[in-house]
């Protein structure tokens, strides 16, 4: 199983930050064909923390970011897994590591086809479905 790591965006070595952003671009922009501003400025917020999984060879195989949405609420977003690592439980371990290391409610906007996957981690739908960049999403929340 890959090793889970995390660090505030501002503390990341350039090579790691590049690998995380590259994976996000590969999944969201190229594979899912969404032309949108992935670099939205939120990665540079003071409370932004990048989480990622690295294989034994050092390759980044999954990533997500955790943002401070204020009021004690954290937001998980930009969850991406390399095609070569899908189905191995890497993203699940990454989300579980975030949940184990943080407190308070957590929200996210899940692609609708992943609603049941996130429900398996304890998240519940928290609003109506909406379309973002041509992909249906649902807001979800984990109250704890």
C-alpha cells in the first residue's frame, strides 16, 4: 500500500507540488475533459493542506486537498487517483487518513456517480444535485 503524506501547500518542495498538480490535470482536465481553472487560488490559502499517496518508487498515485471553510468546517476537494492505482483502495486510505487526523465536520462536492462511495466513508448527501463543468455533483457532509 502506498505511503500517505501531507503538508501545507506552502511547505511543499516544488517537485512534490508539481507531481500533485500534474495528477490533478491528468485526471480532471485530460481524462474527464473538463476545461476549468483547477488552480483556483484556494491551494494557497493559509489553512490549505495537500494530502497524497506515494508508491514505493516515489510516484504520486493519489491526491486531495483539505481547505478551511470557516466555522470549524473542513472541505475535502480535488480527489484524484492515477489510473494505474484505481481499485486498490488508495483514495479510501487517503480520505480515512484525513478523517483520522482532523476534527469537526467535513464537507465535499462529490461527483454524483461517487455518492455511494463517499457514503461508505460516512458522508451523507447535504443538498440538491448540481452540475459543475458538465459533471453532476452532490454536496455531502460528515458531521462528527
